């Protein structure tokens, strides 16, 4: 019986997670934003990331891009789906983000 707290082995990690881009250079598409000298690429490289809302159909890379932003900014990452989350979920995420900022100085994405 495996423990909830044991590290996941590659075979237990979903394929989609194994193949998820780990760096901005591994992201396919969106070259008008992420290509060389394009707006989002420049923001990543400068470390000055603006506030943004990622919108689009499932599977286009919104969560992956948000995770990369959090990684680049050394920030906590809290995924929220507008379809599955309600006001209560958003308030809880904001409260956790405020607590994280106060306790660790880290922002939350």
C-alpha cells in the first residue's frame, strides 16, 4: 500500500503532467506573445510580470503558463478554475495569499 506522502514515481504521475512544459522555451505556440522580443517573453525575462487574466478553452496551456509565471517569480501557485470555483473559493485563496505574503514575503499567483 502506498502512502499519500511518498514521492510520486514517474509511472504514477499522469502523462499530461510528465509532458507539461517546465520552461518557457518548451511552450509550443503563442509565438506572438512568447516569441523572441515579444511582450510576455520580455516580461518574463525582466521579472516585471503584469497582472493578467488567462482565458481560453481547456487544454491550451493556461495553467502551464501560470505555473511557469509562478516559478519565474518565485511565487506560490494556487490554481483556480472560474468554472469550478465560487466566491467562497476565491475569498479563501485571497486570504491564503495574504497570509503567505505576511509570513514569507512571497506573492501568490
